[in-house]
C-alpha cells in the first residue's frame, strides 16, 4: 500500500524533481517507509512506500523492468501475486524481489494490458512505456484504490489523491460546482469519474486509460462481468463459504502482522473468525466501545473474539471532544466533503490500529452484495409480490415477515410496514433532495447540470438507471454496489486507513465472490424474513449463533447527532456557517443556512428530516473550500490527526 504520483509533458519539456518531490510530500501519510522519484526527460514518477511485502530495497518503487523499457509505480496489493509469479517463472522469467510490484512488470511485459484481468486484488497502477511513449493508468475492478489524473494542454499529471496534483499544479484549485450542487442535495459522491475539482478526474473502476504521445487517449475495460443470470445453485452455501474463505486466505498474505476491524456484525465477524482459523498467532482485533448503549456493539465484538488463544481485542473509546477538528482531518484526507455515515468510528479505529499493525481486514461490500440495509426491503417486497402473488405477500403473515427484516419491534404491522418500506422509496425518489433544496440559493441552482439519478439511493425503479437484472432486489443491489453507495464507502475506507498509514483489505470484494453473488437469484440474499440469508447460512459453525442470527444492524456507529449537539461543537459549526466568507460563496440561502443549527436542535433525534446529515454536509463542504480552494494546498495539512482515542486491550 502506497502513494503514487507522476507527470508527463507530452511536448517534451523536462520534468524537474522539485514538483515530484512536492507531490510525494503530500502523500507522506500513505507511505512513511520510502520516498523515491524517477525522472527522465519529460516523464517523472513518484512513490511513497508503505512496506507490506518484500521489506527489502528490492521492493522499492518506482521500479523499472530489466531492459528499462517499462516503469511502474503502484498502490495496492495483487493478492494472487504468488500464483502469477509461478506462472511467469514457468514461462522463463526471473525475479529479484519477492513482492508483487515486480510481478506487475513481468505480467505486463508478458501479457500486455491483458494482465489486468488476471489480477486478484486492489490496485492503482501507472506504467510508462519508454519505447512506444505511452502512459497506462489502471484501477481495480471496484475502485477500492483511488487514482486520479489531470490533463491540461500537453501536461498529464496523476496521483493517488487530488491534493498531490494541486501541490504541483495549483491552477487545478477550481471547484466543480455541479458536483458541489449534487452533494448538497444528497447525491452520492464517487459515483463516476468526477471529483470535486473541475479538471481532476478519477480513472473508472475496472478500466484502464492509455495516454499517447500525440494527444490521443484510449479507454478500455478489462472486467467483462455481465450480470443477469440469476440462476439457482444447489451448492450456493458451499461455494460461497469456499470463496469467502479463499479470499480471506489470499488477503492474509503479508510480511507484517495483519489485524481486523471488528464491529460484532455479520460481515466483520465472519472475516475475523475465518482469519483467526488460518493465522499462526492471535489476530489483533480493534473494536469500538461506547458509553451510549443504543450505539454500543461491544458485547457482540467480545462474543466474536471469545478465545484468547485466537484473538486479542483492543477496545477503542472515542468521544465527542474536538469534533470540528476531527471533521477537518477527515475532510483533508478525503480531499472532498463527504457523507457522515461511519466516519467518526472509522477514524478512531484506524488511529488505534496504526500503533500495532499496518494491515487490517475489513467487512466492506457484504451489505451491498447481500442486501444488508433496511432500504432493500421494498424491492424484496416487489419481488415477493411478483413471485408469490399480491394476496399472499400482503397477508398479515407476509407483512410481519417483511417487517422482521428491519429488526424493528413488529408492533401493529399496518403501522410499521409502510414506514419501513415506502419511506426509503420516497427518499430515493427525491423527498430528502427536495428538503435540502430549500437551503440552496436560487441563483446557484440555475444552470446546474441535471441530477444523475444513478447516484441516488433507492433510484433503482427509474428507467434512466441501469436495470440489468430481472429481479428488483438485484437491480437495487447492483445500483448500490456500482454507483450509489459502495464507491463512497470505499473512498472512506481508503482515506481513513491511509490517513494513519494502514492498509485496509476487504475480502468480500474478491471479484470471484462478487461475480458468484450477483449470479444468484434474489431470494438467496433475503429469505424467510432474514437479510443476508446466504451469509448467515454459510457461516454455520463459524459464527456464534447470537451473531449469525442478529437482526439489529448498526454498522460501526457513533452517536454523531448527540455529539454534534454539544455546545462547544454546535457553537463552532454555527460560527463557521455564519461567517461572511461562507455566505459569500453564493451556494446557500443565507436565512435558511443561519437557522440550520437551530433547526437541528429542535429536530427530534432520529427524525426523518435529516438535519444532522445536512449539517455535516454543509460543515465539511465549507471546510473543504477553505483547505483546498481558497489558498494553495500546503503539506502541513498532512499532519492533521485527531486526539488519540482511548484504547484498552482485553487479554
């Protein structure tokens, strides 16, 4: 895991080391173990190393092929590098290192761009072909690792994070106001190639770009998985368990210790328990422990890590102190304003992990593949109506089964069911967006790009959103997986982990497992009143029964709303949003923005009106403007870290 950067002047101007060093400096948090640049004429590559595999100097990057034709700078891990290296050795190739970087070079030399489809892992790769004068940028299938670029005139610049490009080329400090508008309205960021900077783009997941000397750019995909089969499989549980187990096995490959983030939920518990069964020593687990009982999951984490011979659990106890500064640090490392969900908890956990490990297994991807959220109830009900008939699906028994999926107290089904089924649909159709609209200044709204509905949760019923499956549920999962939810979570996982020089590995995002899950019918995901049914059934004998059959889903939460209400935090937010500098941007309607903190205080916790989320959006947006747009980006920002959370180890 590393930070990468590079420059190519296609008009032949030489690249100086100074800008490359500056780009590397902005990425120091991603790679504290090495700092190298390689420049020759109009091309220069930079690399910040986080040593995970082959800790010797043989693994340093940028790395050149034996004949000097190809250069590579690479961020991520190719988890099947051992098998690929063996295949290349059988073809006559020799290696001087034992890591995966040299395997990428050998694979590209042997198979060209066809090598990308052979990789199992997460990556952002830049390859320079000195003979053909071509720069190839490639990103993994799901966008686990970030890779952005800027093309202006004859200059191409790329990096792991936009701030590195801004450091070398401050002219790119221009906000994309269409993205700002969409974000304020609640559209998911990270849904495509756009960033919050007008002339900085992301390489699309599952694709590679080839920049040619004459100015041409070729884009191609290497992952050709086409959904739509939805075929039953009598061995689904066995195959799922095998694929998840093998994914964890591959992601345990490391020359440094591997830890796990453990929430006590299904996904992280399954990954942690499988990893512990393969590890040679107790696995280090990091879990939140909160004073607020309705947010605390520590009893489930303790249940998952119940054997001192296999687990060593570290309790992390974040609190509400210094929340504005924490939000500022989170914004800095995202290079963007961002949604609220899970950020504070993840920030605290990775801050604790960095003291003891460089690698952490995480559970991202399971909910999006296997229908782990309440909002998937409505598409499931539509599928039930189609498959079972309307009368049976709407019977009291059918409705109670549907309500049971939410983990809520069933109560009178005629009251609970509509609130947990149609309301997510209404939110996806624009109810929350319309609520947010009143804060946006009319002059700012005019002329903005139309909303891209594939970035809106629950927009799976719209005809202008891709619907490649027969079932409503699989279409909803596909939307969330590809554009409306998971990309934003992956951005968070990368930004938060790399802020503390930790590599986060998500076993659920092994492409073999993803392809298998999306080939199955909808009722493998939700069945008999249980979400994530396939995972529950497949982990019999792996997970404690109390975890395997949990209905309440929390998702590593922290009581953000309550913390934001504290006088010192809310006062700081009110001051920030009320300053002339904020109001002068022309984005918000001043009177509405002036009252958002008071509206937040008056709103009931858990109210359907999302004042807490809106406040988070508005505050992080203004923080982003001040750090990235108002003034040149300085490397001192890389030192932003919160106060270390309390950590206790349970032996």
